[in-house]
């Protein structure tokens, strides 16, 4: 992947927020209106009892004008504001889990085009602790371990533009979501560690967690930061980079090792990120180009039906190419 021009100035717009400067938490949340729920209920009612999988259904925004209006008002916060929005809240006492996922699938398509999340083509991915071991190739979304700050599909090309999460069941404890702007990260590095930035624009190897087809390499090569006409882009998940470099037999150069230490040190600064607990029925959508997210470790209830369960949706922008990797 060709090197890109390096961002060499501090960005001061709304995207470069800190815990002190981000807008109030109430403004993160967008309520579905009565008219929107009427559209969604009609959508559910039209589905036959022996209907095909919900992921076979494609919708247009003109079919859900009231819901589209709610999301249109939220787009500024997602694209050029804080980088994430919370859509309130599906009453899970009124909808089955299947119905909630069908509504989520419809809402998501008002923001973008569904994007496959693995080599099998999964479009709705169950995020829960499967007991699989990250050290043996599992993705963090299949474990209860803290994921560390990252963006989704760091090892893929193209990447989804938007990440969605629907909470169906919370954990017994933990599992909190944290967010940090890559613009803020870049600003802090430029101010405090300016000598490390050039290394972060160089190529790193990302382990692909087994998500590649026959004949494709087990790692993906990309810089951590990229700056272009669309803005700042980040690819990051520290552990996947460590494993990728190890698989390729290429230890970090002193410059890259120091750069990654500076990134990790900055990500640990609590005054630079915000934290929340996604409640059952809430839908979260985040920019996947410049917003980093983390999920803290969690403990589940012993009963299977009470175990933490989120559903992930990846979306590509409607004005971009349909992703099918």
C-alpha cells in the first residue's frame, strides 16, 4: 500500500473531542418516533411466518420515511461530530429477539449497505463469549476479554464505513463501551511525541484471524494512520499487529516499537475517552474510519439465556462501492 502524506497540524474541529469537550451525553441519543415505530411494526407484520432470513431483505429509505428522518438528523454526529450515535430504544418486552434483529436490520440499512463480516458472508454477527481462545486465533468479539482500543476489520480491505451494535442482553458485570477519537490521538502524538508519527504512517502487518481465502496471505499490510482528502483514517488493534509481525518473522524496528508504545500510553489516558454501558434495546452506530472503540472485560451470568449478547452489523456508505469481502 503506497505511503500517504502525513497530517502535520493539530485538528481542532468537533471530531477532535476529549472527555471534557465532547457534547453532552443526552445529545448522543436519538429517539425513534411513534410514526417510525408504526413503520417498523408494519414491516414486521408483512413478513410471512415462513419468511426467508431477514438478511435477505433489502429496504429503501423511502419505505421508512419517518425512521429515515430520525437517522438523517443523527448523521452529523456520526460523520463529522463525535463519531457515534445511540438509537433509543427497542422495547424488548414487546418484541422477540428475532423481531428486534429484524428492526435493527431495517434501521441499519437506512445508514448504509450491509457488509459481510467474515469469509462465510455473515451479515449479522452474534457478539458473545463463545469460550474460544484469542491466543489460538479467535477474535475478541468471541471472548469476554477486554478488546483494547481498535476499529473493526483492521485486517481487511475494504473496511466497513459504519459499525452497528444492538444490545439484546447485558453482562452480569463489565462489558462497558469506550470511545476515543483518532483525531484526538493524532493531536496528542503530534504534540507530545512528534518524532513517532512518521513510523505510524509506515506499513505494519495485521494478523487476519483466519479470515482469508485459499491463496491469500494470512496477514494484511497497512499503515496505522492515513491522511487524504476524506480526512484521517486509522487501522488499529495492537494485539493483531503484534501477531501479524510475529507471523511474518519481522520484529518491530526500534522506531515502530517506540511509536506503538506512545500510542498505547496515549490510549490509556482516561481524560481522552468517554465510557458508557450499552443497555438492552439500544442500537449503537459508530464511524469506523476515525473512531476507536474498546469493550472492557465482562463476567456473564451462568444461565445461557442471561448471557451477554450483542448483534453486530457492518455497513458501507451508500455513496461508495458495495463491499463483498
